[in-house]
């Protein structure tokens, strides 16, 4: 390693490396940037010296094991610490000394196997802009016990996912005025959405999926017109979905599935969201009004209407040219002549409808409803990809069959 004593930067992400990573590299005296992510590497983190100049440490998607040493607090120049990895084997408690990193702006420990609790010293990371703490088996703790974190004024991206948090979201979260992305996915949070969230005027992505939140969708949420993605799925929300949701004109993703929403929904309101690519309303107690003929639909990629008492296929889809991926799930209780009503759904890459091909007599389209599956349509093709759902629902399956051979094939394939 003597020949590397002047090395300042070592970036070997995605280099197909494997084996044990030599710990001596961490101690190179002039090293400032070290990135070896997305390699099949093992090893342990060493004791770090206070003389280290390390500013950037990225071990993403590697398999380092052992504990995060308390000497991590000696890296006073460290700005980025990225340990995000599904194969990470780092265990034990997070050392309180992690709060001694005054320059740290990016901290991602998603997927690690840390236990214990999130140290209060996180509040000392005053320059932190990105915080990702997800999928570690931490001891159950109330979300209010992390209230010190709400004082990190520069925090822009904040993920606390699947880490055994419970209790009500504290009003003090409204103090994080710089937040752009916020996710509390997969915890046991209860109560209602605090009104102080409306103070987060820069928030573009909000995910509260898979908790125990309740109440109705608050009216003030419609004033957060900067939202691009809103995911409230798998909670106990109830009441009507407000028609004013059409005010969120920048929405690209809206997921409200698996709640207790009820009442009559006008799909017209969702079709006014011209940027919308994902609309998921499945598993609610909803009914739908007929859609206006003069509404131009958005370029949907995913439309979920499972268990929504839908009794006819949404007619607005007949104007959708499926030049990109569209997943249609959840046409439950559908009654009708599928061969005639769905004929227009697929388009070839040349813009010819399947109906014209059927009339040509060379190929014919077979449509039917299936249970527990979803199928994908891409560029007029039905790829051989499917996903089994846990709940029973009905979806459209579009297949093109070679009439003369009497066999099924994906459109455009031999």
C-alpha cells in the first residue's frame, strides 16, 4: 500500500470486484473519496484515525459485516456516508459518536441490520440534507422520541421506513421547512395527518403507506400544489375522496389503495391531472360516475381499480395509445363482451389497431379476465411477465394468437 500513499480519490463502483476488501485502504493518509459500491465485497470497517481526511465513503450494495465503530466520529471531514445495501451485514447499535460529524450532509444506512435505537446525537448533524434510515430491526420507539431530528433545518430528504416507529406524527415536523421528500412507510403510526405538514411548502413527495393512520383526507392538503407523488395506501383513512384533489396539478403518482374510502367518485377529476402516470384506488368502497366524453386522459402507466365496484371498463382508455407500459388491474364484477369492448386497447408500434388485424384474418385477439394476476402491455405487446397478487382481483389479459398455428404468442413475436 506504500505506493498508494498519495492517493486522494478511489472510485471503483460497479467494477465486478469480489472478495475481502483490504482495510488498509481506509487508512491511506491523503484519501478523501472512497467509493466501492455495487461490488461483491466483504470485510469490516476499521478504527478510523482522527487524522483521516476522508470526505466521501460509499459502500452501497456490498456485504460488509461487524459493527459501525465508534471511531466513525473521528472523520470530521466526512460529508457523505452511504452504507445503503440489501446485503449489508453491519449489526449492533449505532454509535452516538455519529453525531460528531459536523460536515455530514448525506447519511444513508438503509438495509443495514442495526438494532437498539436511533441515537439522540443525530440532532447534532446540523448540516444534514439527506437522511435515510430504513429496514433495520430497531427497538420499537415512538416517533415523538425523535423530535430532536425535527430541528435539523437543512433536511431535504427524510426516510424513516420499516423501523418499528409508532405513535402520532408530531406537529413539530412542520419545522422541517426545507423538506422535499418525506416517507414514513411501513411503521405503526396512528392518528391523523398533522396540519403542520402544510408548512412544508417545498414538499414534492409524501409517502405514509402501510401505517395505521386514520381520519379523512384533509382539505389543506389540496393547497400543496407542488406535490408530485402522494401515497396514503394501506391505512385506515375513510370518508370521501375530495373532488378538489384535481387542484394538485403536478401530481404524477396518486396511491390511495387499501383504505376505507367510500362514496361516489368522478374519474373526471383524476383525468384533469395531466401529469398523472400512476392512479391506484384499489380496495376501497367506491363507486364511479360515467366519464365525460370530452375529457382528455393523462398518459397513465398504472391504473388500479380492484374491488372498487366497477361495472364497466373505463371508456376513456379507448383513446390511450399505449406507447409505453400500462398496467391495468382490478376490473372486478365486469360484465360485457370483452372481445368487442377491449379490441381497441392494444395498438401496434405502427399505430394499427388489433381490430384491423383481426379483420385482416391473419391474427386474432383473445381477451379474457383472470384472477390473481396482472399483465403488462408495452408498445402493443404483452410481455411474458406476470405478478401474483395476494388478494383476489380481476384484470384484463390481452393475448394475440396465431390463428393458423392455433397457439398463443405475444404480439409482434413469432
